[in-house]
C-alpha cells in the first residue's frame, strides 16, 4: 500500500506534558507530534496520531495521546513542501509507539516502522480550537488539556512517501477456518 506521511513536531510546556502523561511513562522532551497518513495516492487524511516522546518498559518511543480517522474540525494544520531533503533528528532514538489497547485495557507497544525513502522538509502551521466536550471517549479531559497546551515553537515538519506491506489478516483467518 502506498502511504504519504506528514509529520510535524512542536515544543510545548515540559512541566505540563509531564503532568499529563500516565504513570509508568517518563517524558523525554517537551515535544508534541502529529503524524498524518494518506493511503494509496489519496491526499485525504486517512489516519492522524497525536504523540509525545516517552520512555517506559526499557523502550523509547512515542506515546499515542489521541488518534483520528479523519481531520477534526478543531485541528488547523497545514503543510507546505519546501523541496529540501530532511527528516527527524531523533529518528534513531525511537523504538516504536505506545498505544492504548482497548482489547486488553492497557498500553501496548508497536515497534518502529523502518522507512528508508527520502524525506522532504515542509513548512507547517498548527492551531487548535478547544474540542467539544466528550470529543474523546475514556480520557476526554486529559486529551483536551494536551490540546490546550500552547504551541511554543514548530520544531520541524517533513513529508515522505513509501510503500507499506500490509498483512492480509482476513486471508489468514479464512485459510485457518478452511483447515
């Protein structure tokens, strides 16, 4: 599957970030990041993650704060490619992503995806409106507090296109049921 990924990071108040991350996680930097993915050549935003860098369980990576299947009305985010090659200075310091696994009621971990394609720096702007109450399910107020943290400085943004191998889970399940 062809993926076009837009990534931006911005500085926010470190003390406030530390107050908002769950127990068991250590904040690594005063950074919040948005990762947007478009699929199969479509420029419609298909999946969006909101993260902060953390350490837990002997791993360093991104703690998923919230995710969306389409761009929410209260997120105002725009990328403009610059034509200059570039990427994230902390890529080597990333084991993967911690995410809330609703199936087991705790955080899971997904190992970092290796992306070897060239990245292109982008200019980026971001602002938030306060999301409506109950915009999120279980952790509404904490996520709203993250979003309310002012953007102190855009630290960087890039765009990259790559192919992602997707396992065909349904085909595997069909084969298993035939046996």
